[in-house]
C-alpha cells in the first residue's frame, strides 16, 4: 500500500505526462459547420454502455485504491459520477483481495448506488493463481457491473519487483473470460493496444476494449519516478502507441467490439473525436485526481466541462445526437 501512496504522490506533484509523444487528437479536426441547423439546448449526449444508461459517453478512468487517501478520492469520484451521470472504473483491486483491510477504500456504492461501476485486476495475476474466483470477487465485493483486466508489461518492467512474465496470457484469457460469467474488459494503462494484439484476442468474449493509448500519463515514467526519484529511462518512458493510432487499428481489427477511448483525453473535443474514430465512450483519469482530493464538487466541475465541450463540439458539427456524431469523418488538421 506504500507504493500505491507513492503513485498518488508522484502523479500529483511530478511531470508524468508524455513529452515527445502526442495522442494524435491534435492533428485531427471535426468538420465545422457555420450553419449547423441544431439547437445547443437540445443536443442529446445520452448513451448505453455495459447495460447502463449514461448522460454522456464518459467514464472516470481507473486511478487508485488501497492507499490512505484512496478511499476519500474514490468516494469523491463516485459521488461526482453519480451527480453528472457518467461511469467509473476503480483502480487495481489486487490489494483489496490480498489485504482485506484495504477493501474500504474501494467501497463506493454507498455514495453512488446506481452508477456504472467497473472493477479492475491485472492480467499478470492470471499466471499467479488468479482466475474466475478472483474476477467474481472483484465484482461482488464492490458490487461492480463489470471487471477490467489491465495489461501493462512496460509499466511492470520498470517497476521495482514488477511482474515480467506475460507468457501464455492470451490462452489463459480465453479460458477465464469465457468462464467468469462477468462482463470483462481488456485495457492497457496508457501505452496502447495495437491492431495485432486486438486480432490475437479475437474470439475472446470481452465486453469492451479500452485502448488506453500513449499521449497522456506515462505509467512507465511514474514507475521510474517512484523507484528512483527521477526519470532514468528517458526513451522507454516515452514509448507507446498514440491513442488515435490505437483506436483506428483496434477498430479495424475488431469492427464490432465496443471500445473505450482513453489516454490523454483532455477535453470534450477529444471525446467527440474519439467517438468519431469508433469508440463507444471515452475515459479520463489524471485531470480528475487533484480535484478528487478537494471535493466531489471539484470533480463535478471538471466532468461538466467535458460534457459541455462535447455538446458544443456536436453543435458546431451540426449533429444532434451521438449516432450522427459517429457518422462523421475527421479531417487532417
């Protein structure tokens, strides 16, 4: 749990963003329409995802759990999600399965009984004894609607004592995802999922894939800073598949798979572009961390800005709902 606390500290106080790699959103433009034939007040951003209706196609991305401040952060995030009408992913629940005292930091249903809530475990643990029972426990102990399995080989490689053996995971996923009887997502943590990986998991009944591309927070950089107090592996921490590239490649490989656009989503305009590229929803994490330390009101303010910007972007394109937005074509900026 001490390492979880250091993760929070580093993300709050250090420059953990990519410096040389961008998401790719900045190079794309939505088609602007000077005569949109839409009414901003009537723009409809509601959508369904994983069996829940969301006011906007937005999730609070996975961040934390287990550390001293994690409970407060998660409660503020969950309360804000409920008030705004969006979903939430929890941070890795491995700590709460192995240390029951940490469970309270993940317990958010008391403040957000109806939100879309997604649990979280690491795929590396599937080679260390975890399986169907642990996936079900990650759902049941927090009353989640689904569980994300995060894959993070670069982060683990730079982590002190991290998991380095990822052999056989695709076949292991084929077994546990089919048997879990829980909606399971596959996600990266910010270094991207490629079309090749998407093709490799074709046929595994994931409920969705979160591409978590490069361009926002580099978790390889976070681990360097936690381990050494400085960045020592300058090239490695800038490595990854840009979010736009990941979205395009995974969408081509798996045209019918629900996708989450995450990794450097920093505005409602980014959300709109992610949906045009084939995502069903977008997720945002680090921009909400500092507000979540302050209050649920502070998180609500950031989330409402994203929703407002998405609505304005749709209005400026002349589309009144998300189906029409997804039918657009992005232009090279």
